[in-house]
C-alpha cells in the first residue's frame, strides 16, 4: 500500500465541508461516495442544479477533478484537473468557486 499525504477520510470531510458554500449558489449536494480503487482510493461527490450536473472526484494521491455538464444537452462545460499535496492548497478554493459558478450558469462557461 502506498503512503499518501491525503487520507480518504480527509477527502470525505473536505467534500462534506463544501456543503455550506452550495446553498448560496443554489447547488444541491447529492452525496459523497467512496470509490476504492487498488492502491489509490478515492471519493466523489455529485451536485445538481436545474441547469447543471457536476461531480468532484478526489484521490488520496492528490489528484482532483472538477466536472460540469450542461443538463439541456449533456455538453461538457467544465473539466479541470488539479494535482495537490494537501487539501489546504489555495488553488482548490479557486477552482471550487469556478465550479460553483459553472454549476449555476453553465451557458456562460467556456472550456
């Protein structure tokens, strides 16, 4: 088993803590799920609005994906990948804000 700086519990806590930011953006948090894969366990959270569908996936290796689809046609309007050493990385907050904005208005997003 590999030793990673980020634990699965930390990922789940980080995803759950983001719930507070969602209400003001009108984004529904549809749950956090574990997806244990070999030596690189992960968790993901699904998000919904009337016009967007989103998912944030995070692996203990520090890889994090932010993905948003426009509900009306299923078009991918945001796909951003980060590699971080810690969930305290300021870039995570920046990309999470972009994720919320895209979820709230996927028609204004540009990939």
